[in-house]
C-alpha cells in the first residue's frame, strides 16, 4: 500500500476545513498547505487560466464559496500570485455583472465582501486600469449606492461612506462582516500613544514614510500558544556555551525596538515568558495599530512609546534584559549609532536579536530598483503597481519566480518597504563581524530554518562552525539567497 492510498487529498481537505471552522490554534503553520490545496484544485486552475470573458458569476462563486478558499481569504492576507490574479479577474466579473443587470443580488454582495476584505488587507495594491475606472463610473450613473459598494473593491473608503453602506445593508451578513473589518482603520485612529519624542534630523523621511504606510497591515495571528523561556529558544539556535541567559532569568524585561504595527510584539508575547514588554517605533500610526492589535489579543504588560533609535538613553526607558530589533537598523542613516544606543540600554549579560538586510541576497531587488530607478526613487505608485501587475501576469518575467517567495510583494506598505524605501543600507557578514567587535558583543547564532542548517552542515560538518561568522561568509558566497529575508541573529553583551 502506498502513501497515496493512505492519505487521500479529500481527507486532508476535510481535516483542514474542520480546523478552520473550529478556530483551532496553529492555523498559521498550515497556511501554505491550504494555499497549495487551493491552487492545485482542478476547477480553480482552469478558471485562473481563463480570460475574464470566459468566466461567469457562478464560476467565481464556485471557487470563492468553498470552505478552504473562503477561510483562507477570511483569515490571511494572501501572498499568492495565483489568488491575486483570480481575485482581480473576479472583480471585473462583478463590475460587468452589475453594469449588465443593474442590480446587486445576494451573490454579488457575497463576492463584494470577500474581494473587498482581501483588498483592504493588501492595502489596495490590486492594479486597475482606465477601463476599470470608466466602468465603475458608469455604475455611479446607474445607482450611487451600487457605485459605493463596488468602490470598496478598489479604494480605501472614507468613514461617511462606510457608515452609509453599514446602514443601507445592515441586514446583510456579508456586508456587515466587510464593514467590521474595514472599520479597523477607523478604530485604530482613536488609540492614544505616549511620546517624549525627539526626532533626529536624519530620521524624518523614514518617519514620514511609515506614517503614510504603517507596515504591515494584519488582522490575524493564530500560531499555537506555548510560552517558553527565552533560554530554551537560544538553545535551539545558539552556541550552547553562550546561552546562559542572565543567571537563568525566565521573565526578562523586554524591548521591541521598531515594533511597526505589532505583529512581532503579539508573536513574541504569545510564545515567550516575560516580565514586561516595551514596544517603540518612530511612527505614531504604526504604534496605534500595534496597540490596537495587542489589546484585541488580550495581551497584558505591554506598553507603547514613540521613540527614535538615534535618540535613546537610559533615563527614558531604563535598561532591558532582552532586546529585539529586526528589520530596523538598516533603515537608519547611522545604523551603527542606533545599534550602539541599544547596547547602552542592554543589561550586561543581556541578549539582543538583530535583523539586517543581506547585500548578496537582495541583489535581484537591487537590479529591479536600478531598472525602475525613476519609479522606485520617486515612489510612483501607479507606475509601480502596473509594473507589479505585469510581473504577476507574465510567467516569462525575470522577476516572476524571484518575487513569488517574498510575502512583501503582496501588500502596499510591504511592497513599498521592499522596493522603494527612502533609506536603506545593506550588509555583509564581514561587515557585521566588524561591527560586533566595535560594539564589544558576542555572536551567539543565526535564526535559520532547519533546511538551511542542514545545508550548511552538509558542507562544513562540524556543528561548532554554525557559530563562526567566517564559515557563514564562505557559505553565503556560494549560496547567495541563504538570507533572502535578512540576517537574523542573537548577540550577547559582555558582562565586563
């Protein structure tokens, strides 16, 4: 009997549908399995490869009303070229149907709700052209309420229109669900954030960018909750001789430096033991979103404060046993100065986790930025979204395979962060080694996948070499995509 005989796809789908329906923990861990089952479905595959003229409303319903697809789109911000292309086609089908029938049926309301919620999660990065605008303007001539409904699939709508639609369709469960999600943007604005903020002259453009595009937008976090001491995590990735953490302290005082919209904060607090957490960021709008999501997640002992890493001192916040600063320092004008300021408020023997961009791993992004220099330097939104759409719809694009592995490709704030950031520096392992020496901190180990660890050990054999930056530099020179997200690693501050 083969494995295929034992494990039937139908059984897997049934089991996953049950997990989704029951709200069981750990759904994030199987997100990519769910996605695979969706895109491998024969019906979806056929429609995804069809032109808009070949797809009718019932075809779209047959895909989006299945449990797997509905729950996937309901829970996750999708990062799938297949699903995005399909949703954009579905949006066109909906618009054409309303133009032809001059009505909105229950089916239409369902589809508008599903597409609009995903469009909001992706921050309206889905491309539209002049023909789309012309058609929705024709709908306005027919019926302004229908026009407002359709616009939710394309644009961020003002509060007065959200309220109007909420009243007009107060008995429709799908539109109520859509309004509830989109209203998060309005609720976030009401959050208060503390600030004794002194901005460095070199930080203004970065702050402005994240006020415009708080990064990332997210609504859902469903990892299995299993709080463990930080020391246990270090033992899985770090040199065992260096993992003794602050005399065995299990409940450290923690700083999340550059917390963005709080996904990192929630993930940390739900998985790790801590005494208290302070989350800081340069952007008020990012902090408001983060605080909203932490409160929604019912997480305690977390506070938020606006701050600039280039203007930190012990008198502001005290000292910390553990600091995380992932994806932040490389956006400072003076990364070393910001890192040094963090070390100053780290307790002797304390640990800091840092994430920095790899120059080698981002070579294709650098090539993209050079090819579209005018669009990326000036953040030409319309042109960039059109370029992005052409990549999505062209399997022969040199960037198609590359961008598919970047979840940042699929939402507006993340895409801007990826290809059009106002301030970015990239690093090499030798440069990191030199900075660690200047900071007088010890490298403990990289946060890497099991696959990357196995690949490294297959080449070098000895596990002790996992904690030697010279070997990692040699390895990356041969495997340039090893740190395509970024280098993430832990360091310990010397006690003397």
